[in-house]
C-alpha cells in the first residue's frame, strides 16, 4: 500500500526563515514525504545557525509527517548560482 504524501505550505516555510536577517535565500524541493530545505547564508555564524534550526523545528511541528532534510550553505565568496541547484523552488530571496 502506497503512503500518502505529506505536504507543507511553502508560505509557512518562508514565514519561518525570512525574518532571519542574514539569510540570503531559501529553496525547497518536495519528494513524497521529504522536504529538502536549502538555506544560503553569507558566512559561518553559529548563532544564526541556531535560529535556522529553530525555524526547522517549527516546520517539523507544523507538518509532523514530513521528513525535513535541511542544508545550510555558507556562500563565502561564491554566488547563489554556484551553490544552489536550479531544481526545486525558491521560496525566499533577499534582494540587496
């Protein structure tokens, strides 16, 4: 018996991550009951990472049957195009 896919509204995901000022972008890819979330940040920042994990927990609580695969990408000198795949959906992009 096939299991039903679990869904989470991308607007909810955006609402959790967008308020964090150092996040440059958030991208999601849904496959069955897995949501891959990629968060791009400009530099390594452990305090920011803690707040990103808090946002991840909020998404997990909102959609308990959804498996979350969170990836935090430190851009450094790289551009988003160099590190983020075109597969998936951009749900947040901070414009400088």
